[in-house]
C-alpha cells in the first residue's frame, strides 16, 4: 500500500477508497486522446481491472494528443498498445483488450461485469448507445467530448439522468477532430476530469459527480457547468440498432448518396433527409423505420422529421460503427 500512500493520505479518500479502486472493474471505450489520460491515471491510482475497447491502430497523427503511445507503437492496435503501457505503469492492474468497435450488438457484453463505464470514443453514436445501456442497467456512465478548444465531461446514469436527458437533440452541426482539429492539452484536461469522476464514483466521494456536467473553454481557460439531477428523460428517443438486427420487414432508408457506398441493406431505399415530413414517405402500419448513414447524424435528423408526423418505432444505424 506504500505505492498509494499519497492518495490514501487524502482524508476524503483514505484506505477505504483505495480498497474500492482495487476491487473495481472499469470499462474504457476509446484509447485515443481522452482515453490516454484516463487509462494512465486509473492504472496509476490502482484500479484493479480495466477493460479497453478500441478498433483502431496507432497513427503518427495521433501522437500529439494520445500520450499513452510512443513512436514505436505506430501501426499497432491501440487497445493492445495501451494495455502494454498500462501494464508497464502498474502490473497489479489486470487489463482486458477488445480490438472491436462498440455497437448496439456488443454493448451489453462489453459492459457486463463492470462497475463504471467511461466513454472516451468521442463519437456521438457510441455515446448514446452506451448511455442507453447504462441507463437500462443502472450503471454509472462518464462521458466526454472535445472539438477544437471546447469540451465537456459529465456523470450520467447510475441513478442520475442519462445523456439523453441533457442532450435530447443533436446540435445543428457535429464536429470531429479530423475536420475541426483538436489541441492535445484540451483532451488531456477533459480526460483527466473523466478519470477523477470515475475515481469519485468508485470511492463514493461526496458530492457525487453523477448528475454533474463540467464544461471547459480553452480559449479563455474557463470552466463552467451545472447539475442536472432533475432533468427529465425525453419521451421521443430514437435508438441506435445493429445492422444485424435490421430485417426485411423494416422500412429501411439509406441516407447516403451513391458515392458513399452501396445500399446498407438489400431492402433499403435511398432518400435525402429533407424529404421526410408531413408530405414525405413513411412506413406502413406496423413497420419500424430504420435510418442509416455514415455517423448516425443524418439518421437522427431524418428520424426527428419523421417522428413529428408518425408515431411508430424508429431505429438508427451508424454504418461506420
């Protein structure tokens, strides 16, 4: 225990907090910019078991912000490379590696047996899929997102409102690191906050980070945020589904154009988002609508337009996932 004596000396944490970390099993989805500080701080703090999920390989363009990796890791699977560095930092931490993309088909299996889930993927389809799974299981969920010089981290589910309660609608434009860029220290700040929230949840520190959202603006070095303990869950909530769960009886729409690939499903038809509405196409009675696109953003927009004029079930598919 001398390894951890500096954090055990924190009165609010103590030996009880250290034992809780030792016994904890944490799922980390994404071993990139957010996952790098999360994995290093959780392993360093003495979390007993980490489950790392990431389908990608280390690229040279990752190294400015994904500081868990080294130049020698370029080309290696991120999950395996991160696991090796975690083991080198603390060989008492047991690490389980899954070199797969999280999706609605495997989310329950990947969450099974864990005490808290950390969303470091920074993909909104993964975030909502994880939030739905954690809400259903009562599992605490810590999610973060960063684009450019702005980001947030929040503690959801586990008895607090879900991600959907705080973000029931998508913003007009979804950014990503590839298009908008990101500075390494910004993801480092948000990832470190994720790790602290996870430690606080596991050690049951008060006040709980669940039901709390923290924002960070790196332009002015400003933190903000609010509590959302009483936020209501939205009544309309299109959910992501796996392509393997889409059937011939569904009303399947591929919102991509032909240049983006062949149709996502044999029974799919191609439409643009803006055709859906009062005078647009809609499923037959008893059918489920399933909207497909690359990231899920267009699918969400089409679902919102259809839901305004049709009350049947709607599923979303993010084909890249």
